[in-house]
C-alpha cells in the first residue's frame, strides 16, 4: 500500500481557490443568514478547509434592508456601544439600526460569528453588504447562492 497517498493537504493563500458568491437576504432570518455567511467566509463548506488560513469565499450580501428578525427582537434586543468618554454608553435597537443603516445589522451579526483574532478580521474583509439589489462586484462574475435550497 502506498502511504504517500494519505498526505494531509493544508490550504494556504496560494493554493486556496477563492470564489465570489452573491446571497440575497430577502425575507431571511438574520441569525440563519449570518451563520451561513460566516461558514462560507471561513471556508468550512470546502473539503480543503484549513483552520489557520483564509481559504473561504468572498461574499456579497444584497437586499440587507429586507432581512427578518423573529419574535420581539426588532424592539427588545439591544446593541450596546461606547463612545470612549465617561458616561458614553449608547443603546440601539435593531429597528433603529435597520431604519438608518440596514447593512450594519447584517455586518454585526456576521462579525460576531467569526473568530476574534487576526484571521477573523481578515476574513471579515471578504464580505460586502449592500442595501438594494445593486452591487459593485459584477466584474468578478459572482455565483448566486440560494440559502433556502442548499444546506451548508
């Protein structure tokens, strides 16, 4: 038996075949959309997944303003941030964010599901979120994925 055929292949930036993917967020639940996008960004859906390398795809999310939140999360959930000044803690509900900057709601959800290290920050840069159906990545010929039909 040839033992050389059992070598483990470890992907790196040179060997990772990164693709462009478009995901339509229309009527999708925010958390389910975010988990699927995070999985694709990390590359966990690929057979040559390597935990320490950026081997995931580039993701374009369109129609971010049409994302859904279940239950009373639209009014009850609270996002906290701090300005950096004393007493500078600010609160926002998803309804406030959705009204002003809908793309940030999707970005926050996905960012929370990525690793909190150098790799997570690099992978987060591979995601573009747009309000509406128009996006600037047409030149990359992105592949359209319907998350309702496939299982990741």
